[in-house]
C-alpha cells in the first residue's frame, strides 16, 4: 500500500524501501523524520512550481543529506555534507542508479499540507535534538566547520571552541602582495 502524505505519494520501489531501511539503521528518529520532512517539503515546493522531479532520487537525496552526522558514516577530515553525499552516491551505484527517471511529483496545494507532513514525520523536541545531532556529528572534526554555520553549533556547545578567523587567514597568508 502506497503512503501519501500531504498529497505526496512516497514512491513504492525497492530503492526507496532499501534507502528507508538503510537510513533507519544508521540514524536516530530525529534525523530520519527530519530527512523525510525535507523530502516532503521539497516535493511540495516542486509541485507548487510545476516542476517535474524524480521522486526516487529526491527521496534518497533527502534521506542521506545528513547521514554524515552519524557515527557509521562520519569521517574526521571532511564536512558531514560530503560524507552524506558520498554515502548516497555509493548507495545509488550499488542499486544501479541513476538509470531511468523514477516516479514524478504531482501534489495538491492546500493549507493543511504542513500539518499533514508534521503529523506523519513528527518533530518532538526537534530544535534541541537536531542541534545535538549536529554537535555530535561535528565535535570530532571541528576544522571542517570553517566558513559554515556549523561552527556556531560547536561554539554553542563548547565555550572553549575557537573559530578560525577568515580575515586573519588572509592577512597571515604566505602569498606575497
């Protein structure tokens, strides 16, 4: 039986089922539900704009986008976004994708879609939990946060964290004038 949330039908394919199982095993409920909401928000936005979207690839992309924050997919020398992208790439290649485009997005537009998405993909204490997930995912690789909002998260949880200063990096550069 297909699952429809806020007018978006989750593709009923082996790729989607395997991606769901894969991410469920690697991530906690906070990251899993957040990632499903990302998929649903993206699909709703695409439908509202009249864009055609390969829902299978959009689903995998959304589910894997924060997978680099998890212990099983984190590296210490790359940004978590790259770790998640690498996990998605490997997953898709192992599943023979991309090949043919998957199901397309068709959605209705009404005010209750937001409530439907959140009812299907809950957000209990989400703000605190997602910040904790970001912190846990980056605490062992602080140098990867330079130039991103991620250093804000590390500074929030660790008052001793020292951000790198871009201006000082330029001024201290070994390059001659």
